[in-house]
């Protein structure tokens, strides 16, 4: 083994080497190569398959030809360049990718883009603009409902949906009486927002922001 | 993720026949569990059949006073349905205790029944797992087993079924209605739908190749006091350590089904015969033969105490 002092790796070289090995590793994933751990004896997988899909995003119709493996999140970010929706865990645990599809919030990372033919999709970019903020965006700024901001687009898409869900009378785990319309309380907001993780821990300010917006819309019930 | 062909099903019988002809096919509806497993290459279908267009998305009354829940009814819609909230509250409560709203908005009734264990050794493709790779062994046995099964286990597998909804379905004696590859229909009682692991833990349900769930039938309402108590490591959005579903009737009898303790929703009808003797008698019979480890021995007394709490609550009214 070479003595460690002979390894003349600069930080730059190390980064290049790292990138090279990362891209080498990515090749088998991009193609249809058998994976060592789980491949059946005779692999029947097709090579890359593409499929067309049309839906509307923030009111604009789009038509895409996509690898069938493309998640809705990747379609939005990589193909439509709507990078507001964030990829956090990519497995439905963090909620950073939350978007509103046909009036309901979903984790866009756990949904195939090609399954959304004809859907109406709203992302953070469709809720408001820097010049004309959605009331929830304004409330998050006012109440300091974020620190790094990475989870914020998902938090805001969820928060807007939470108010809508309570207005529709959809119950939650903390709703006391299932046969009575749920109230807009802090407990209800916290439970309903539990699918959106904020690693900076801005939760209490997020609850204040939602309470303010909901109060304005529901007559001050808190 | 492995590449796959994608098609939207337009006929139930054709979908079932096609899936049976091509064994490496999966049906997809909500996709919230399947896509996660496909990203990790634990599930590696070569073909996906999207069944969302087949129309099984309604909740309708049955002639015998029950409800027929379409396989595609989303968890949010099932939990919110006024008839379910009023007459099958334990089912609403179980659904609302599971996952997050984002997931419940996509997840379907049939998909919820078919979701796979969250055993971390099943998810870790570097580990042996008889469920993921039959015959490779079980890394969970002798590993960290806080979340694992304590009843109905085998030497091949100690994984739990993760569903909350299925616990309530088992309590209510629901029937799973399917279409088989030859186009015929059949009804599978929920008690027979999920399997214990035995020597073949990779076979998790009674479904045949290609067989497609089209609905779940709920018998006529039981009445009584319904409760679903879920004990977990945080107050929301976590899988159960133990969950206890109960329906307690005015005549002093009751039913109990338990989640988080077995490879399937755990209910022992003979234990319910002990109801008048109190929670300890019922839970002793329910959890008889439990095989625990240092990590998960707490689950047995936790079932006892949670059942006792549910029974005390019902008395209060």
C-alpha cells in the first residue's frame, strides 16, 4: 500500500475523482442493466420506455414525452424547470415536494408523471408571485415561518390545502367528534401538517402563519 | 429504478389476464408504496398496469345493509365518508391514524391492504431477507427488533403488516372482492386474505397471479362504541408500535384486533369470548404464545394496557 503522504490529491482533484466515480456508478441505473441484489435470473426489463403525457401546470397546458420512470416531481423540476417544489427525501417522508393536483395535495415524488394525464397541477409558482404573494406566502414571511427555506414551498402548498380540507369538513386524527365539522384549532393544524418536516424547526411560526390566514377566512376561529 | 412499460387498463378482465400472462407485472393505483419500493429496486416490475381508469372509486350501499368500498376509493375519501364516520367509526379512525394527508389523498383501499412491511431489513438490499429474496435468511432475527412481530412469527420472518386500515377491516369482518385472471369473481374473507409468514414470507396474501381487487365489502353496521388506539414513537405520522381496534357493544361483548404485532391483522375470536372476564383475560388469550425479544417484549403488556384503556373508555360512554 502506498504511504499516505504520496497521495498528492488536491481538493479540486478529489472533487473531480468523486464526480467521475459517481457518474460511473450512475450508468447501470440509467440503463436497463440487471442489478446484482434483486435481478431475476433472466431479466425481462425493457430498455428505456418513453410515454407522452399532457396536463396543466399553474393553468398552462404542457405536453411532455417522458421516461415512464419520471416522477411528477422530476417532471416539474427537470423538464418544466419549476424548481420551487423541492426534492428532500424522495420517498414521501418529508413533504418538501408537496404540490396540489386536482385540488388535493400529494407528494409529487411518489407519483409517476405519466399517471397524470389531464390533471390540473398547482405548484408554489402557481400560488403567488414575488409581486403578488398568496396570503399564505405573505403570512409565512410575516411570521418568519422558515429558516433555510428548503421545505417552505411544500409547507405552503400543504398549508393552503389544510384550510381547504377543514372547510370541506374532512376529519383528522385529532378531530374529537367524527360527526361534527372539524374546527380550526392549533391541534388540528399541527396534526394536518405532520407530513411536512422542517429541519430548522420553524413549526411554531408556521402554525402562527396558518392560523392567521385561516382566521381571516373562517371568521377568527382558533 | 428498472425500466418498465406502462399502460392504462380499460378492462378489468384484460388487466387481470395480462398480469397473469406476464408475471413481472404490477398493478398501480396510488403508487405511494410501490414507487418507493421500485426506487430501491425491491420491487422491479417490467410492466405497470395503471388501474385508475377502471372506475372502482365509489362507496355504495349493499342489499344487506352494509357498504361496498371500491378498490380505488382514496383513504381520505373513505375516512371522510359520512356513512363510514357514523357507522364504521373504527375504520375512519384507523385510516386517519395512518400516514399523512398527502399520502392518504393518493393511497387507495386495495393498495392499503397490499402495502408491504416497513421492516428495515426488508428495505436494506444489503441484508438477507426471506421476504425480498426468498431463501436468503432473515437479518431481523437477532437484529434490532423494536418494531417487529411477536405473534404468528416464524423462523423465516418476523415482519409486521404496516396497515392501520386493515386492522379495522379485520375487526369489522370485511370481505375482499376480486376478479381473477380467467375473469371469474371471488370473495375472500379478510381473515384469510393476509397470510402468516411460515416458510414463504414473500407470499403475503391469498391473491393468485393476476388477481385484481375490485372492492371491499363491509357487513351491516355493528353499533357499539368504536375506537382505534395507536401507540407510536411520535404523536403523528409514524407506524404503530401497537394499535388496538375495538368495537364494544351495549350487551357487554366486544371485538378486538391488533396491529403492529404480527404479519397480518391480529384477531383471535376465541379471546373475545372472554370479554366479560375483562381486558387481562382477553389479552392473555389474544397474545398467547407470543415470542418476544428484549427489544419488543414491551408489546405484550402494551396490548394489555391499551385494551384495558379502550374498555374503560367504553364504560364511561
